[in-house]
C-alpha cells in the first residue's frame, strides 16, 4: 500500500491569521511515528506543506498515486487547512482513502464530519493506524477497529474507544529519514539551528482549564524508559534537541538517570530545550546542574501563565506566583535561560500589560510569550464571552474571548508585549550566538550533513 502522510500549512490565509507562528516550525513527530508503525510491506512518504506551501498537490498525487492519505491536525487554528487538503485529495481521486487525526479531531470530531473525510482517528493513533493499514491490505473491514470514527448516512459512527498505550517502549523509533529533506526548515526559533523533538512521556495529572493535553493523553503520566529515550537520541544527528514533554521533570529520578546516561554515552548536544511546570522545577532542583553540564546552552520553558494568584486559580493552574518566582530563581542560579508563557486575563485593565512587562524585566525572563485566552472545547471558562468561532483565529494572538477593555485597546496591549518578546529574543540570540561563535560545541564530532 502506498501511504502519503501530510502536515497541512501552518500559516493560514489572511492578514493576521497565524502570524506569530512563522518561527515555530518543528518536525511532524506524530507522522514519523505513524510511518514507523507500518514500515515493511508499505511504501510511506511524508509531505510537509508548511515547508512547501506552493507545492502543486495534484501533481504530487499524480506522481505518487497513494492509496491512503493521512493528515495531521494538531491545533484548532489548523482545522480549515487540514480539511482543505483532504478535500483536494478527494477531488483528485475519490477512491483514495482519506484520514485525519490529532487533538482537535478527538475534541471536536463534528468539525471533520465531511463527505471528503473517510476516517477519523480518535485518541492516540499509532496502534489504530497500524491495524487500519493491516485491514486495508488484507481487504478486511475496519469498522471493528478501536479508535476510529467513520461517516454513515451523513453522521459519524464511533468504534469502541482505543485504550491508551501503556508501554511507550513498545513503539518503534520515529522515521526521521522521511523528513531529511525538510531539516533546513525545522529550526530552533531562537538560534536557527536544525532540531529534533522528543516526546519521552505522555499524560498530565494537572487540570489547567485552558489545556486539552490530559483530555487526549490521560491524567496518568506514562514514561518511556531512559534506555528507550537514549536509543532514540543515539539515532539523532541534530545538535539541538527539544524535549517537548509537558512535564519532563515530573519524575526527578528518571530525569537524573537520563542525564547520567547522556553523559556516559557521550551524547551531549549544543543546545537542549525542555518544558516543565514551576513546581516540578522546584522538585528537581538538585539535578538541574547535571542537565546544565550536558550542553552549551540549556533552556527551560515554563507555563507561568500569570502574575496573580487569583488568575492562576481561575485557570486551575495548580501553582502560585511564589512557586513561579522560586522556579525562576532556581533556573537563574543554574545559568539556564527561561522561556515563560503568559495568558493575558480578558478582564484586565490597561495597567496589567505594563505590570506583565515589568515582571518579565525584573525576573529576567529571556524569552517571554504572551497569549490571549483561548477556551478549551470542554471547559466552561469564558465560554459565554466567545466572540469569534472562526478556528483560524484560535492562535493566541487574535481575540476570541471578548475582553473587558475595548478589543482594540486589548490588542494594542498584546502588541506591546510581543514587541517586548522580540526585543528580548534578539538580546538572547546575540548573547548565545557570541558564545557559540567562540566556543567549540560540547560534542567533539558532529554527525550528519546539517551543519
């Protein structure tokens, strides 16, 4: 079977849609995993339309002649683009089986109830996709496969739910060879170095009202073993690695073992980025020095979200300003640069934008990001004030919840904060560039052809 897996364009048509995401390009690790699940008797190709926005899709389909086209949709703002790609595929050849997966597909499946979409993957897709391809190859039916939805008489019919994958070590290594041609596009937003992304765990025990991670991956964290992660890291030739787990430091003992194994195997990198909550940074304080020693530059992304306990409580964040401040201090003490994200309260006044800017400067947050509030599809917070239901605007930059301020005043405040982000990003970039230009990388030898 010939399978074409597609990432739709991440920039959306329109003057402002998605503008803040221009520098957020990263590899489609989910598609790489799906490709790995069906390796062998199937021919698989990955097409990233974020990297090739002007590609003639009909010409590609005519050349490749796929039997199955799968499209990933990992954000609400991409819903229309994903549908547009699938519609074009069906218009080209109605016999091609079309499929879509991703968090929005599971949260709002009716958005994908379209005549040109044959199948929806509900929940984690790796095993579902493997079983589907096996069934299609054997010309068997797929309506008993768990974790699917299909159209019947204009309505979606859901098969039994797919259990979460308990043993992440059972999954194969991602097919990164399929995206080699795009590596010049997958660059770290700050240092413009090609990167590889790693998900070493799934799930989140927290209940942040704006987040859908635990609705998709569950509340219990499932971990790869350190050995499995090291196998994947050993197969990567990127000098920049991003550990994109939502809670990488939640288990300090595991994180420390991974650090020790990286050191023992000589797998240090030029830049390492990871994500964590403030409470987990506090919990993992004793091991951060080890992680700092593995790289020329270490960055940690924290969802700070706000500068008042009342706002954090409203968001159901499960953290406090005091915890955030302590985490920031710990990172500074270990010479770790901080990327901090903030959600700007729709009920704030104009003075709040100035207070956020002061906080960022006082706490020396290297790379701050500021977003308007986007309601989660299954959380009631601010649902009664949604003023725009066009998914293309759900990018954290455009306004979808009516603020207390006039919309233009609120947006001017956001623009001021994003100008601060640009200024601080430039400052950090020049600092790190100077360090990189005058120092040999941690690793003695660079593998691959990207550098």
